[in-house]
């Protein structure tokens, strides 16, 4: 019976083979047809987008108003109605509105800039050319062009930057525009030659590597020193070229590598970050980059001595104060009012200007809130409860100093009225987080706050590093910050190891009314000393920058290292006593506490 059944089924299966083949072919044809619908739609959308870019490019190229794009779009539709009415829908998909035109040109500009940034690291030598133009309002504009030669002698000539100038264009303003453009594109001074000299140096460069000779341009405008020479340097003074003797890298009295920028009769000495292969590096001998083996040794061999008590005991030992935000409504006559949120997050107010440092309100300093270092003390207030904040300064991109959720929340509350100051390389991240009013700076750059005349923000050095994912080590710069008001000043040291840059900050901007200086996360010293100061070195910074009164931060919030959790506060007191310093000159406060630092008058508020 079974055999007969199988024979019958085999016959029926063979009889329906052709029918099955036909059905399969039909289904396959329908599937291809459905796929073609999506492919055609995608191709049509791509073509419309491309046409939109071409239209915006030609409008901008011929100096037409972007609002003319709407007229062009209507004209195209009229033409389509007469010539190919069946294709009208395709023309409707080409957007040439004013807003779209602006976005298209911005996208083209960003793409050209990114292409140039990718080529810049290959420049072995480069030169700059300057030209002056005016915009539609007849305001002066400085056009900066770059010509670079790669190792394969490929020449790149591009517009480097277009900078708006003031009513007058003295050499100092022109120098600042050129300097800003060079730092933005990460062009090193020691590879620059003056226009015309590149031809004379071409054959010379074939015989000598870039490591043998550093070529630096000098004329009436650019005056940059010769440092770290290996064999010699060609210096150009106007049209005169001389060969300097080889020398060791110049150092100041503190043993700090220095560069000098001369403007008129003024000379300023300062340390600058080293840029190599698109990554930032510290310029001091005191720096040592953390290694994977060092991190493993840290976690395997170092004993955890934090000795954290229970939550109940912490409430007694490190109580969280509820801040009276109304205090920020009262104007200070002198001093800096500070609210410590925790870790490196401080709200500081001086001369009617309120700034926040490294805002972190999340419970964990981690990309994922389920794991990572957790707060032992909650924030004393929410972002919604904060006083009005005028600006935020970011020291670097580590998760315990740059928190995405906090950035988004601050941006949602204050919007474009909140100005963000960030180190080089971080502006793109901020823009992607939704922040539009972002100022990106490198060390020693200054920015005048337009909304608060007389207030200036300066980006200054510190010794640290950056990393936010596996492959982005040191692609973003790190910095400390100075807030300079008409009467008072505030320094935020950021996250740092000790370096001689702080003496330079003190000489240039000190004395400071007040400062916020890290004192924790320093053990074990064999691993942490290059990147985190201990309380003793924190007092060194306090003295280097000439701070009148300082707040100890970067402790008692996240347990990032293995010292006892109260040790930073205790060692700070002992160090002040050891140096016979006023104990009120450098203090710690509880989370949520508000205190006025550096006030010179008995009456500190109006």
C-alpha cells in the first residue's frame, strides 16, 4: 500500500512540475517588479537631490540671491508643462527654496573643508597668500589661500578661509585671522614658507628630509620663533634669507618649551599643543601617554583603598545641600560666586556673567547608563532648576566631563542664548548634539562675549588627553579656561596633570579672583601623575596662576581611582598648613553649596 501510494504521488508531482515552474517564474517576476519600484524611487530622489545641489551651486557661483531659486523652480515647472508634462512630478521634487539653497551651499563648503583637512597632513611644505575683498555690505573680508606640496610633489591650491574684518585692518587683526585659520586646519608653523620661496626650496627639499630642516616664514606680519631644530633653519626676514645655527629647543626659566609671537613691541611666551598626523599631543616632558599595559597593571595590581561607607553614612559625612538658586539673582560687587554641582561641574558668576564648567548631571560617567563609574553623591539640583547660564566651557571629551544627556538638556532649556566654548576638534560633536552657538578654540585664543561687553573667554593649556571611543584618541584637544571680566576673573583648570603651562597662564592672565582646581583621582601616582594632579600639585597650580581664592573640585563624586574617598580634602588641608598658607585661600565645599570666592569688599552684593 505504501509503495503504491508513493508511486501515485511521484506521478502527480511530475505532472505538476511545469505548473510549479510557471508559478515560481511569475512570483520571481513580481518580486523584481516590486524591487524596481523602490530602486526607481531611490534613483529619482537621488537625481532630484543632485539637481538641487547643482542649482544652488550655480546660484551662488553667479552671486545671485538664494531666493531666486524659488523663481527658477517655478520657471522649470512652467517649462515642464509645455515640453514634458508627464515628467512634471520629477521637476517638483527638485527643491530650490532659499532655505534649501543655504543648506546645500553649507554642505558643499563643509565637504570642501573636510577634503582639505584630509590633505593637510600630507603637506611637507606650504605657503599662504592673502587678499582683501568686501562683502555685499562693503565690509572688509580677508581671503586666505594655501598652496601645499606633498611628499610625492603633488600641489594643492585651495581657499583656506574667508575672515570678516573690522572697520580697520591693522597687522595684529590680520595676524589673528591667519593664526585662527591655521589652527582650525591644523597647519603647523614650522612647515610654512613665504610665497615665492617654495620654488627655491623645491630642489633643496629633494635632498634633505623635513626632519633635517624646519622652514619658517618671517616678514612684517608673521614672526614665529625657531624651536626644536635638528640641523638648521632657513629664516626669511622680508626678502633676506639666512641660515641659523642648529640649537636645542629653547626653554624658559621654568624649563618649559616656549614659542614667541611678536606683535609690534609686545612679545608673549606660551606653550602650544603639538599636532602630528591629525592628533594632538602635549608639548612637555612631564607627559606620558597611558598605555594598555599600564591600565591592565592598574586594575590587576593596585589595591582599592576608597573605603566607601554606606549611603546613610555618606549622607552624614558628605551631605548634599539644596542650593538657593535665588542667590544668583543678586549682583556681586566683587568676587566670584560658585555653586559646586559635583566632580568638575561648577556654576560660576562674575561681573554679571554666569558660566558652567564641564556639565555632568547623569548618574554614571559612561556611554551606557547601565555600567560605568556611578555617582556616590547625586546632583544637588536638576538642569531645570539652574539659574540662567550664559556660557558653558568644556575641558575635554572624557565621559566624566562631557555628558551627552546633560548637553542636550542644557541646549533644550537655553537654546541659542547659551554659548558653548570647546577645544579644537569638538565643535562637530557639539553640532551633532544640537548645539549651534559653539566657539571652537585652541590654547591662548581669546573670544569677546558680545552679550556681555568687557567679558572675555580665553582658552589656555593643561596636561591631559582625549578619548571617547576605540579609534579617536587625541583627535580632540584638551584645555583649561579663563573667564576675564572687567573687575573679576575666574580660572577653570579642567582635568590636568601638573605642567609649566600654569606658570605661563599666571604670567599672562593672573592674578585671578578665583579658580576651580582638581584635587582628586590621583592614585596610584606611577600611573595617574601625568594626567591628574594630587592635592600638593593642586596648590602649586593655585600659586602658579596667582589665584586669590580657589575651590577644590574633581573629588567626592565619581570614584575613578583608588585613594580613600576623603583623602583629597584632608591632604589639601595638610598641604596648606605645611606651606603656612591661609586655610581659606583654597577650600572644598559640599555638593550644592554656594560660596563667594575672592571678594575684596565686606559688602559683596548690591
